[in-house]
DNA sequence: TATTGACTCTATAGTTACTATAGACTTTAA
DNA sequence: TTAAAGTCTATAGTAACTATAGAGTCAATA
C-alpha cells in the first residue's frame, strides 16, 4: 500500500506540516517520490511515524527520538543507552512537576488575597504582587 | 537615584537583554536617555521590573503581565479581571501538572521493561514503544 | 478535452521568551 | 589620551511546530 502525505496525516492523526517537519529533522523520509514530486509512503513509514508520535506523547524531544530511532536501526548497540535517556527524561519531568506544584501553591495563595468586586486600587492580588516585590528588595 | 541598564540588571538579577526585550514588548521603558543615548532608570523602574520578575516566576506570560501592569496603571478597573486571569492561569498549571503526572507513570512503566545489559535487539523499552505503536493501529 | 477543485510542492514568516552575536558608539579610569 | 568596560541597534538562533504564498499536480466532471 502506497500513500501520499495527506493520507499518512489522516492515518497518524498528524498534520501534513508536522510530517514535512519531521523529514527536515531527519526522523522520517519518503524514500520515493511520484513523477510529480509528491512524497510516497509505505507501511514501514506509517509505523515509524506512529512510533515518533508515541514518543512525542511522552514529551521526548525530536533529538531524543532521533537517537532512539538510530538505536532501533542498529540493533547491536547497548540497551543501556536507551535506559539512560529514559532515566534522564523521568528526572526532568519530575523536576518540572515539583516546580509547577510549588507554583500552584503560590498562585492559590495569591487568589485568596482578593475575591470581591473592588477596583484595582484595592485589589489584594496586585497588592500581594507589589509586596513581594518590595520584600525582594 | 538614576542608573543605567547594567546596574538595573544587577539589582534585579535580570539580563541586560531581557530588560531590552521587556522594553520591546512594552512592559518597561526608560523614559529618558543620556546624551549618548544610554537608557536611564529610576526607583519606579526598578520596582516595575521586580514586579515583572515576580510575575514571571509565577509563569505568567508577558501578555498577561502587560495586562496586570495596565490594570495597575488604571486603578478604576475591576479587580475581577485580575482574579479571572489568575484563575485561568491556575487551571492551566493544574492541567499541565496532571499531564506530566500521567507522563511520569508511563515513563516509569517503560523503564521497568528493560534493565539489563542487552543489545537493543532485545531492549524491552524499544519493544514497548513499538508495541504501543502497533496497538494504536 | 478542458477545466475545476482538491491536493501537494518549496520557501518563508510567525509563535514564546528569551540568548547570543556583530559592529559601532559612549563612558570611565588610569 | 587611550584602553577597557559598558551600551547601542539589528539580526539570528532556540523548539516544535503552524500558517501562508505562489506555483505545480492529480482526479473527476462537463
């Protein structure tokens, strides 16, 4: 089965531009073109793109995915490389969660400081933001 | 006290380029320039920049901060506008936390699937990533 | 067969919040 | 006076796309 980019986009739920972007980033290439220079894809390409999408859904960067794909393409390399990348990625995600959790607390404290229909002149939130500012100083 | 951009950068722990960037984005402007066209700042500018930095530490976007500043500059507007923005921002942060928490679970499941020194040919992680792909299909 | 509409092509600009650089000018201290 | 440090504007780069323009291709209808 040979398909053009539009159909690949539908099958993979991925925009046409994203697919072309992945090609530019060397993650996926249409090995052949039609007479009129249209990209043509086969089953293996579909699977490769779904692999990419799955990795993206795990927030892996295109660079990381490129590494995984090349490891996948050369089966003699060490599994540990994959492990290490995933490990680092987990750490990064956990750091970000911790940051956002703290942020969430601060925002909620801020929200509590103003709840009524007052003019900004007396808005607790703005007062808090300004107070924190002068404390910093 | 009148200072130049370098000193403002030091006081506020903000890069010189960031300050110029905030000016371009109309968050902060040097009202006066020296004879040699250097930006000159006063105490009010320092406070305004610290306010901006505090908002940035809460992950508010420059657009949101611009709104807050203009509300702050026109004290007759409604406090509710501020509330609403903070509310939306909290929701956004909480959505992102939920996403990342799910992501973290998936990554840890993935990690469990390969732990030994095998070649990639038998790497559980890559197998898992590929499996998920074919399931999607 | 000609034409229309849908699809595809490349190349470029925009998004966000900056950082980094180049090349020129200004200020300050020795 | 001169050298170093600071500043100026303008531009390009970051990540992972999205959006657009202008031109070419393909399939089906009139």
